[in-house]
C-alpha cells in the first residue's frame, strides 16, 4: 500500500532533491584588496546568473565566470527526483519498485560524485566552478569554500533515504513471501 514506510522515505528523498534547487550547492568567498567577493554555485539560474547558448555565466564583481557544466547536474538531479517519485506508485509490484529505487540510488550516487569531485572544487580536471572562479583572477588562489549548505546536505540525506526505502521494500517483499510459503 502507499501508506508504507518506504513511501514516506521516498517522499522525503524527493523533497531533498527539490531542496537542491532552492539553496546554493556551495558558496565561495575570497578576500581581495577591495573587500570580500562571494559567489554561489546553484543548479538553477538566480538573479546573478545568465544563460547564453547553454553556457552559464555568474557575475563576480563586474566580471563573469564561465561554468557550462551545471546543466549536467540539473538533469541528473531531476532524473533522480522523478525516478524516486514514480517509484512511490509502484507499490503493487515490489520487485519492480526495488529495481526502480536502485536506479534512483545509482543516479543519486553519480550526482554526489559529480557535485563533490567535479562541480564544487574541480579536482576531476579542467571542470569545476572553483577553477572557473580562479581563472578570472578576481578571486585569487585563496578561496574559502562553504559546503555546509542545505543544497549540499540534501543529496547526502537523499541517498540515505533511498537506501532506507530499498531496505523497507525488501523487508516487505520478504514478509509477503513468508506468508505465501505458510499457506
């Protein structure tokens, strides 16, 4: 039934994915001669972001920073949320529901990997918002990164909730199989 605990976990996982679009993923602050300059990495455009032919620019001071990889994060986050939302209504077929939740879990793990190793600090190569900020020369090499934002914590909580939902669905399936065996 839809009132099971796994449905609650899945709804909370979808809410966590939605929170990623509401709050910044990471904020960056650097001290310059003129004072502090700050920038924020968001999945959705805000007032300080314009999009030009799928390349995103963020204004830092009077200049713009180019980071074109944000659409990949957005697509994977939307897929994760959509798959988790669809899996709520597959309660009649628990085996299929387990598989769908496993796909959502996989997409969420990929999202976490891309967030922390590619988008936020750019350790995965030339990409990364931090590298884009440093390439402008405005923020210098000494940039403080604040990753303890709700937008950063939400996908971590979502992975945990998807794992708990998967475990609850499996427990339900085991109960049904045990009851069928007793008949």
